[in-house]
């Protein structure tokens, strides 16, 4: 009988640990939401569309500068 109580106590501790780990994992996974566009964007289609737009050099430079700024902001979240 005493052994059953100890087993239930250990099982309860394990269950709580699993629930806590699940919460921690879900929280951690949300940190990657800021970078979702990296793996969700269809890069080939994006490049073809950008090519068709044939932007002026000044527009192209502005797009690159904006992209660099966004990446710097994202990196600041990592650090």
C-alpha cells in the first residue's frame, strides 16, 4: 500500500514536469515567429516578381537598406 502512494506521488511529479516542459516549449517556439517569413516566403517566386517589377536603382538600394535594418533588429532580439 505504501508503495502505491509513493508511485502515485512520483507519477504526479512527472506529470507536472511534463506540463511545465510543454508550456516552456510552447513559449520558446513563439520566439521563432519573428523569423517565420524566412522559411515561409517562396523565394523563387519573390525574386521573379521583383525582377518583373524592374525597380530603379534608388528603389533597389532602399529595399536592401530596409532589409538590412530589419535583420539588424531581428539580431538584436537574439542577443
